[in-house]
């Protein structure tokens, strides 16, 4: 029987500090109505100065371990998707590994910006299917508040901090990850990027974005990727129980769902409360929706994301 990788446990964590739309009026020219009408965002969680990406990742991971009823010794690989690592090196995944008291296992970061979690799922799924690992901790964690330009009202209102994690384990049967599709096109670099880096100017840099470019590319590319993933596992849009797109903004979420042929009643949206948390957005939405009982065992989920690069991808997953 075919060896698959399925979700054994899940967890998520959000910093305690909350920044609401009305708080922005104290330092930029904007309003709650302006932000919400354009993005669907009402609030975002913000990490404290001494609260690191690894801290958020560890807390989400511990919840995932508890959910799966597993211990640290049961994990044989960690994959952490992040755009905001604690340091240039080493990988933030190795810091998570140390804090979780895991030893002598591969741990590494994946940098595909908002698509990082989808990229990580394909890597983890491949490792399990080729029997190089049994239980893999897959994390999306970000502290984007540390790289936003708080004077740029076009971007600073869009992003938040958080972490989500799942544990993938081997399973024999028709469940788990059914299909993944990954893509990139570097010619769209200038649409979404950070204006700093160790090689280019030895700075962290701030987020720069052309919102119109991203919107146009996101809806088309996410729709195409989702349809291709469905086709690969011989499923139809009617088979989807829940659509979980990257939580960039509500306009992209709604437009993509509509183009795919899904209604709001089958679309998971947490952007109102979390804002755009990049690689953390899908695992955050997934974990919180399982926790509140919306997503249930055996549901078929369609995940998709697009981010700087441009990178994008999709995943069909049976819980």
C-alpha cells in the first residue's frame, strides 16, 4: 500500500500584544475604515522586542507535540519556514531543536517567504515517502513586525507575527498529503522584496511592495496551482471541504476562492485577526480552525500561498 504522510498533531501561538487598526492613527495618516475596507484586517499580533521567531516557533511546536501525544525523542527532522530568522546564521530551526531538547536530527530553515510552509510540506512529505524520516515537525513562524517600515502606510498595516506547526508522520492509506505543486518566477522580484541583506548592503532591510502587481499575480497563480494539484490527485473542486489560502488580505482570499469556484462557506479566513503572517499564515489558520472544531478529521483541504520571489504553490491534504 502507498506510504503517505499525514498530520498527527497541530499547534499555534500568537504574541500577547495586539495592535488594532485605530492604534495606527497615532503615527501614520490612516484610519480603521481605510485599512479594513482594503485588506479585511482589524488587528494583528506583535512580538515584543525580546520575543524572537524561535520563541514563537517553540511554543507552537510544543502544542503540536502535545496534540500528537508525542515526545521530543519521537521527532527525527525539523523544517522551519521563515522570512524573519533570529540571526543570519545559524538556522532558527537549530535553536528550536535545542529548546525542545532534540538531538542529532536534521534541522533547517526554508526561505520561500509566504510560500515557505507549502514548500516545507513538500520537502517533509518527500522525506517520509522515501523513508528518510518518520515524524517531521513542520513549522511556519514569523516576526514580520521587525522588518516593516512603520512610516509606510501601504505596508505596515498588513503584517503581523505568529507561528503555526504540524507534525507529519507516515501513514499507509489514502490520507495525508495527496498532492503538492511548487513554482517560482524571479522576474517578479521587484513586486515584493526586502531592501536589505548581508550581501547587498549588510542591513536587515524593510518590506517593499507593489500591491497591484501582487494582487493580479496572486489570484491567477493561486487558482492555477490549486487546480493543478487537484488534477494530480484526480479530485474536483467539489471534493474540497475547506479552502485555506495564504492570509494576505481578504480581497485576494475572496477573489481566489471565487475564481476556483468555492464559496465563502468553504473558505477559511483568519486575516481579520492575524493579518499577513507570511509563512505562518497557513499553519496558523489550519491549527486554529481545527482547534475551534471547524475543520474535522477526514476533511479534504486545499492549501495555497504566494509570496516574494515570486514563489507560489499548493497542497491537497486529507486530514
